[in-house]
């Protein structure tokens, strides 16, 4: 036997069995069979191919047999062909030179008489993902799109998308999008139509940031004509395609209320579909269509309840989870509508904990006067649950309900009963809650303190709980006879206390206790301060020193600092702002709902749709922790940015809005921003003072169509909202000016998106926008295209009734800001033309 | 944005990749494997982890079936509900092909698995997921496949889920009405939640292109048909219709639902169906789910359980359980199983029953009392005595945990009272078809938190 040719093991991973000898053995056998026309040769080939595929699947690199495989591919046997396509598709990308070998036979197969083979070959050809073979794709694709068999057309349509991802220019040069559009509106096969829609949506969404035309195309997908065409055929589509079409319809902007009702009547039966995804997609359509009609919107909620609750109970737990996540969102938006359905959210013993957790949150949200008793009783059952995390969640849920002010009396009793259960984790959770309750309802202190006083601090280990206990000891040291001694005990064990949080609380509690009962606490405080000053943790050290010096300076001042009269907390701040919640609602029926985060927080930029990109409204008011020290925008900004959210809906969430005024941003941060409420009146005055170099600029603005200056901007600039806010806070205003907007521009500015898209085409990107006619506000940014990380930040307030734009520019490189402003102005002047 | 997935993985129980299909080339198998193995290592019980997780900008969604995980990886913001459902559909298809979906069956059938994955999803978008359609162009026995393959009819969009020219010697239809009772009882013996989920499942062995007409005693259906509802009608809260590959059905006004006929006939018959609101449809061949419904009116629990716990001493405990059947005497519950939780450290079990047999199932920390046949209106007893170690572990202070769970089946009985009033089969050759209707009520989530 001749020695096998040299095998080039290109990327065989060391952890895998190399299989070198097997591969060369296979090569040899394949070579022998390649030319054979003997009867039964196909059978042996199948065997060999199967082995090759198995090796490939388990991770052995069989790419060395590439040429032999291709040689054997000349066959009419479809199974052999399929295996060969599979093999080629797997290795083509890492061996582009070899892939060239396959083009020939794939192209030939694309012209086969059998539509199955034509389709399969075309699919494989497009899946090679080798950029330099793109030229060979165009003609098989164009004939594939006109093929007589819907199977081939269906494959060809997705082939266009594959081509687009390899080479967008080739795709546009061959005018494929236009062919697809035509096909979508005329093809008799539903799956072909559905695939066209998949492809067009993806292409135009990706292109929308780049060109105006793509935007127009994207909007024609949402035109009444297209929407109605798809609606009328919706029953022909399979369930997945129906989801897609419904998703598209949910973005449609109906012309009038008749339009809305027509669509809803037509889709009513989709709510009865057995596929939960179709039902959810329909629900999204209903919710979004009726956004502007408050009372209908309410009725829609009522109508949706039954199908959603059925879906939760049927199917796998994964499906229930997906549905429950959506129900959760709706419950959070309108808790009172679900208050009578609370029993549906009772946990089953066998529910997985991810489902139990959602159910607990919903039970918390829908608790009101009428059902609190039942819900709390049920939650208390879970407190003894074997599943400790769920038991903890249940206790927290009880506490949250108490903070919602329903039937507090009974709940406090229950919480105190928890403390008597003497389970460490129950005690720990309950202590934290009792602390929060006392901050809100100081009138309960008497009952609580009596019980809390009995808890031995030795049984409390969790830092949060310990801190809570210590806080109570300090705060209520007057009513707890033992307080100084318990504290003293704790301070003695200072060095064993690992959590800085606990040590901080210990310092403060000792101070408070000292100010109330000086003789008993003096020794303990001394020990605490000494230990604190010697502490290695910076905060603990600083606080100890502060207290020490305060006491040295004046005890009464210390009293005022440490023990001021407290106001009961009325509302605890919600972690999520209402804008973020609205964004999630806009992205109903996507992962956003499951993660409870808008998509910009978890997807890469290139995988987002243009909507998601251009309207990053929520970013500007993320929870504080996520962007420490970032300046917070003024409250009035927030209102304006809210845009589409309808506040009267959010019975539950409106509290959050109310919670924010309590937070006062540091003054110097705020002053760098213009409070928007006074924008229209005070703004011109402010700017006329601050604008310098105005003559020069005015000169520019006199020109009808100013020449774009030489400054080049990076069309793909990226800036995350956190950085934007930081920069905005740091940089000074380099230009502030009012510029006129053309009447055409004003006319086309009905939504902020119109301007955003226009500016994006000029490489000026929007990071946040909001407002309603006649006032719009935009935060934009751009980057110099010279490799430097030099950014320009713009605040632009447009008043359409006066046709003026108030522009403020801040720049990393202030010297370039004039050039940029000119560019900005010229871009703005072309808006609407 | 609709959202396409990037790849589909089939993983073994330890989270290693068995086979995967890379649809868009923007995720790596190594990365996915690393993430997933870490995820399931972390969890003692893999089922307790949420089926959606994110790592490094890639969203993973997965389900488990026997010893295989099915997982998608996606970079876009996908439709979670639809993808999880899609994965279940993939399971169905594999089950159709390999009888059972498990690691072995996948390993034995790499090629078919690849073929199926290619047809079910293209570039991350779901395509055909109906086993019936797929099996027309991907044959299990690849070796004996005919060369002259044509794309199946559904793919060429000629008709639907039912092929022409089906022939049976004996034309029969089996309709099963299966109701599951979900009950939750609290420690005071109060029913805090009860509902009924019903399903109509059919198996058809009918020749030609038959049209089935089904009449139920649903109140809304009856009223819509202008019939008087004499006592027996019931109110269904919500109905869902299961559908063939091409959505042929269910146009509803309010709660009234009817199944339409496939669209190639629709234009002809639509007018008639506007007026006549019976459920009427052309069934697929073989077995399928016709519809499901839900009823949240409170029902009387068919099997009621009372439990009493007596502590004779610190270490001696006696549980007395009474089970009562609360349905008509002419019905009989079969295969009744009552699971009583006992502490995990119980020893010396002594069990006596007045009917059936009871045994200790230490793996569930439970006592299982089985009664083969439990006629209506009867009451049986079970008494169990056991010892606990006199020294208790520190964390065992409260043994509050599992509820009593009950399983049973009651044939020839629907707890909701739903009835099939008629099931007519109309075919142009006018053959006689035999409709068989069977009712069964069984326990769903049936929990009593009594102990």
C-alpha cells in the first residue's frame, strides 16, 4: 500500500484525540471510491461520509480530506450530497482556498432538476461565508429568487441575507432588496413571504443608521398597505412567521381609531392560539395600538388576562417562565387590574424557584386593602419553605407589602412572629425589614423594640441583619434598657467583625447611645472610637475621626449631626426609573422583559435596531449606583424625556417619580445644566451673555448654504451614556447660540426621530431625546475622525413654533468647536430639504 | 427587532457540546460550553436555574429533556417566549424521529440531526417545525431513501397538513377529553385555589378529506347557536385551539370560537361558518391536540384528605390520614396515590391502612399510600407511626416543608361537566365513521398543606 500523502493537521486541538491515522485512512478509502462506478459504491461512500461527519462532530479535524470529499461529491445521491454540503460548510471558512474547489459542483447543483437539490446547494453555497467567493453567489441567488419551487425561493431569500452579511455592497449592487420587496408582496408561498420580511427587516434595521434611503425603506415596511397585506394573509403563515408579522404590526402607527379597531378585530382570534409566542405577540400589538386610548387600553388589559393566565398554567415551566415574565411586567404597570387574580400567583410546591420568585414579586405588587390578608397569610406559609432563597424572598415580600401601607398592624405582628421562629435566615431577613418599617412607621417602635430587644446578637451573623439590629439599638437606645451593654459587647469583638458596614453602624450607634445615655455608654464609645480610628478601612477610620473631633469641638453640635430629629421616610426609592420601565414595555415580547432591562443594557451596538440605538432615553436616568458621581439631570429634564410614557397608567410606579425630589443632586452639577422648565424664557438671556465669538459665527450663518468646513467627523462614533454625562459635567460650554431652522425642517419635525436620523446621516449621533411639539430636546455627540478621542457634545433645544434651535456645544478640544458648530449648523439647515 | 439566534446547541447532561449548528457565525462553541458547564456546576439542581441567562453579551436560552440540554445562543434581543417554545418543538421533532430524545439517539444519528437542524432553522430564523412536514423530505432511514425526492406538499404550499388519498379500512375517530384538577389547600383545610385545565385530544383514522363537526355544552357556544341552555351548560374561562402547520382556524367573536377550514376552501365556505358557530375542521391524520380550555370556578375536590399529627413523646409521632372520595358512587377513581411527607430522619415506620398499601419512600422523604380502586362516596384510613432520633440536629427545628400530594384518575367523568354533544364526520364518499369519546379526570397540581 502506498504511504498516505502528508496530512496537514491544521487546527487539531490538543485535547482531542488526534485521529490522525483514522483521517489518513479515510482519505485513502475515499480516494479509492472517488472514481468508482461499481454498484454499491454509493453505499460504501455513505458509510465513509458518515464516519467523516461523526469525526467532525466529535471535534476531530477532518479538513485534510477536503479534496477527497469534493472528488466523491459527484453523485446523484441526495443523502451523500447533504453530507458533503455539511462537511463543506463546516470547513470552508477556515480553509477558503479549499472552498474554491467546491464552488463548481455547488453551482452545478444549483441548476439541478430536483428542487430539493437546488435548494440545498444554494443554502450551502450561501453558508460558506468566504468573502472572496461572493462573486459566485450572485447569479445562483438571482435565479433562485425566481425559481419555480417555493422551497428554492425560500432558501434564496435567506441567502440574500447571508450575502448581505458577507458583503453588503454586492447585495445592494445586485439590487436584491428590491427583488425581495417585490417577492414579499407577490409570492404565493407564505414562508417565502415571511423570509422576505425577516431579511428586509434585518437589512434595513442595520442600514437605517447609515442612509436616509434605508430609513425610508424601513418605513415602507410599516406602511398601511404592507401591514394590511400581511394582516389579510396572516392565517397562511406558520406560527413563527405570525410572531414576526405581529411584531411588525406592533410598530405600525395607525391612522385613526377605526384603523385600530379593525386590526384588533382581525387579530382577536390570535389570542386563542395554542402557541404562547403568538399570543404574546398579539398582546403586544393590542397594548401598543391602544397606548393613546386610556379607557380602551384598560379594557385590553382585562381582555388579555384570561389568555395569559391560561398560558401560565399550561406547557413547560420554561414557557410559563417566559409568559410570567410578561405578566409580571403588566402586573407592575397596572397592579390594581390584577388584584382579584392573586390566587393565580400562589406558588406550587413543584414550581422551580425562578418561577416562584416572579410570583412572589407579583403578589407583592398586587396587594391592596382587599387582598392583603390572604396574600400575607400565603407568603407566611413560604417563610418556612425548604427553599431558603424563596423563604427569604417571601419575608422580604411581606415587608414590602407592609411598606405599601396596607394593614400594617397585622403585618407587624406577623413579622414579629417570624422573629420567634428562631431560624437564622428568617431572623436576619426580618430584622432588616423591621428596621425599614421603623423608619417609615416610628409609631410601631414600642412593639417592635420589645421583641427585637430579646434577640441575642450572637444569633445574627449576616452583615445586613447585624447592621439593622445595631441601627435599632442606637436609634432606640432610650427604650431598650440593655442597649449600651449589648453595644459594648459588640464593640469588644470589633476585630472579629469583618463587614465594614457593620463597623460603621456600630460607630454611629455608639454615638447615638452615648448622646442619650452618656454615663452608661462612655466606656463603650471610647473603645469604639479607638478601634475605629485604628481601623484599616478608610470609611470606618474617617467616620471615627469625624465623631471624635465633633465631640471634641462641641457635644451639642455632635448631637445635632448624629441625632437630629428624623422625619419618617414616606417612600423608599425604586431602583428602576419609570423611563427604564417604559423602555422595557416598548420592547415587550423580547429578552428585555425577561431580564427586566432595556436591550441597550445587554446587547452590543451592532445587534440593536435603530430605534434602540437612537433613543437611549433611559440611560440618562439610570440608577445612581451604576454611574457614581455622574451628574443627574434635572427633574424637569426627566419629565420631558419621558415622552411616550403615560403616567396615569402607572398607578404603582408613580410613587417612583415622587421619590426622586428627595434626592438633591450636588449643586455644582446641576448648575452646569439648564433647567428645562425655564428654558423658553430664561435661555436666550443666558446664552446671549455666554456666547462669545458670535460675530464670526453670525457671519457663517448668514450664508444661505454654508460650505461644510474641513472638519471630518467619525460616522461610527460611539459614546456610552455614562461617559457622556461625565464629560457633560466636566466640560465648559464653548459655544452657546440660537440658530434658526428652516420652515421645511420645522414641518418635518413631528417626532424627535426625524431629526435624529437626519443628524446621524451627518455623523452626529443622538444619545437621548425627548419632548413633544413644540418643544424638543436632544443630546447629541460627534467624534473627530482623526483617530483622536476628541468628542463634541451638544445640547439642542428646538422650539418649532418659533423655528429656533438653542444649541450648546461642549468639546474636548475647544479649538475645534467652532468648526464643529459650523458643521452642525450646516447639517441642521439642511434638515427637511 | 425580530431577533435571530446565532446557534443551536445540543449538550449532554454535564453541559458538553454533543452537536451544534452554527447559523450566523458570531458565537463560539467553546465559549458557550464553558459558560454552560459553569452554570450547571454551580446549581445543585439544574432545573432551578432560570432558562434564560446572559454572559458576555450572548443570551443563552435552554431547556432540558431527559439527559440532553437544548440551548440557543443569540446576540440580538430575541423573542424569548418564541425561542423557548421553538426548543420544545425541536424536542417534539426529534422524538418523532428517534422515538426518544437522549444522548444516545443523538450520537447515533448525527447526520439526520444536522439535516433537521438545517430545515428547522435557517440563519437563525425558525422555518418548518412540524414533524409531519419534515418527515416528508427527511427520512429516518437515510439508506433507503428514494432518489426522486420532491419537496413535500406543505412546502410547495399546495395544501396543508393533510395529504390527499389517505385510506383506512375502518374509519374511526377517538376523542379524549382529559381534565386536570389543580387544588391548593392551606393548613386550615381551606381551599385557597382551584381550577381545571382540560384538553381535547384526537386520534383520527379517517379516509379522504373528512370534515369533523364537534358540539360541546359550552354555554357561550350554545347560546351563540341560539340553543337554550338547560342546566347542563358550563362556562369555560378561556379556550385555546391547537393548530396545524398552516394556521387554518379559530376565528372568534368574544368567546365563541370556531375552527375554520383550510384556506384553499375558505373562500367557498366562509359565509356558512359566519352563521353556524359549531367547531368544524378538517383533522390531520393521526393524533393531535384539538383544543385546551381553562375553568376557574371552584370545584369540589374529588379526593379530600384530612391529616392529624399526634406527638406521643419527643421522638414518637403518629399520623392519621383520612381520604374521602367526593364524587358520585357510580364513578371510581383508580391508581390513587397519596404522598405524605415525613421527616427525613424518621425510623421504625409502622403503617396500617384500611384499604390499599402504603410504603416508605425515603428518596422523597415521604410515605406513599396507594389505592388501586377508590369508589365514590367512600372513606379510607391510613395510620403511620414512626420514631425520630431523640437527639435532633440543630437546623431541624422546624420541619415545615412539603405538602401532601395526591394523584388519581377518574375515568368516564369530567369534573367540569363538559360533554361532547356530538361529533359528526362528513366526507364526500359518505362512509360511516365511528366516533369514540372518552372522558377522564385526573389530578394536576393537587396539594394539601396539612402537615
